[in-house]
C-alpha cells in the first residue's frame, strides 16, 4: 500500500530565498510522481509530473527531482515570491492504477 | 481549452439527505477521478471512471457512488449524509490512456452537512 509523507508540514521564508520541499513514498514501483499547488479553498493546480524514467523536471523557477530507489522526491523553488504562498502537495500512484495517494502537504508562506 | 468544471461549487445539506455532484472533464479526456479532502484525512481517493466504467475504487462506504456518461461527464452521489461527509470534493480528469499522464483538477464542490 502506497503511503506518502511530506516534510515539513509548514514553512515560512523571506522573499527571495531558495527552498526545498520534501516528499517520500513507500512503494517505489511507481510510474510517475506529481506535484500540485493548492491555494486556500481552491482546487489543485498541477505543477510538475515526473515520469519514472526521468530524474528531474523543470518549469520556470520550479525543479522537481525523483529518486525511486530511495523513495524520495524534492521540489525546489528558486527565488521565492509572496505569490508562491500556498500548500504544496505531492502525489504518487497506488500500484499500477490511476489512483493517486497524496501527502498531507507543506504549507508555504513567503513573507515580503 | 476549458478546464475541469464542477457544479455546484457550494452545498449545504442536512444529515440523512442525499446529494449529487457533477464534474465535466476537459474536452477529450475520458478518465474522471473523484477525491474527498478534509482537514483531518487530507485528500482521499473515492473512485475513477473511464469510458462509463468504474476502473478503480477507494475505501469508502457504499453510500458513495458515481457514474459516468457517454460524453465523459461524471456524477457522484452521497446518500444518507453524515456530518463527517462535510468536505471539499474534487474531481480530476485525464486522457486515461497511459499511466504517465497528468491529472487536471477542478475547483471542487464544498459540501457542508448540518
């Protein structure tokens, strides 16, 4: 059974700082891992999807890495901005299904 | 291209009632998944439909059911509502053809059970 853990649960940083969010998963037989962003009271916005054959995926100031052997993924945010304040969720599939198992998220606050 | 839409956006019901939520996927997407999000449990998978068939199911009681229509639109029904069913219900769509596809989420329906 897939379990996903995110550390830290909350993070507060000053604007401009580079930061790393961590995600670990128990079942390394995954075909992808997805990072999402959720603003308060809103739905999820897909940020990055890393396929099992990839080690990294980049979009703008965001870079996600995937290490299946250690069951870890990281989301790196460069030069953080107040608009980056949100909850960041990672999700890994359950077995070979479409079912996504989510971590509890990291609530990020970027202070001006 | 229009995103995933969910209706209604907000609902208030009382215990014992039933409710139906609707999700319209991105055009061309044939897979629709439903999730429940609560502060305590986080996001939990309910079920997934592909081409009008339930393909995956989470660990929720039988009061939670769903269906998908030929145009890929999906509905979720919760019967005999309980206070604990208060949550944000999210649906997500994808092409459903490959395991490495991105899932796109709608804005959610916030259900409050009194």
